[in-house]
């Protein structure tokens, strides 16, 4: 499964869990990359994303390494980690969020 497919599945899953935020981290072009998914929408906190909602939120060459499930809505000063860190595939496979 590609990272883009994984992100799309996590977006779909997050629509069913509106009180959770997914944080994905990895690397792109030798730099740290972070993506947040909340209520079916993704946004990078480290790299620009296209204004077009049909465009990929992952820059070319992105490698996703880790995932966390956070209590939402997100409070950056005090994130409550519900699960993780784990691989993004392991987060998708979790039966309960």
C-alpha cells in the first residue's frame, strides 16, 4: 500500500472518530515531515499543501515512519496521546480508536 493510499484510508477512518487526531511523521527530501488528520481532512504542519482538495497532501518522496492517535480537538500545548507511537499501518489496523 502506498503512503498516499494509507493517508486516504486514515482520513476516511477519522471521519468516524471526530474526537481523535492522527499525527503522522516521517521524512521528505532529508527534512522532518508532519501531517495531521482530523475529521477526514489532512494538513501538513511542516510543508506547504496545495489549496486544491483533490491534490495530494504528501510531497513527492515522502516516507511516513510513525503514527500517533491523539485526543481531539488538538491542543498543541498539551497533546493527549491515546495510542502510539506505532507504524501508520498498525494504527490503521487498530480495531478501536
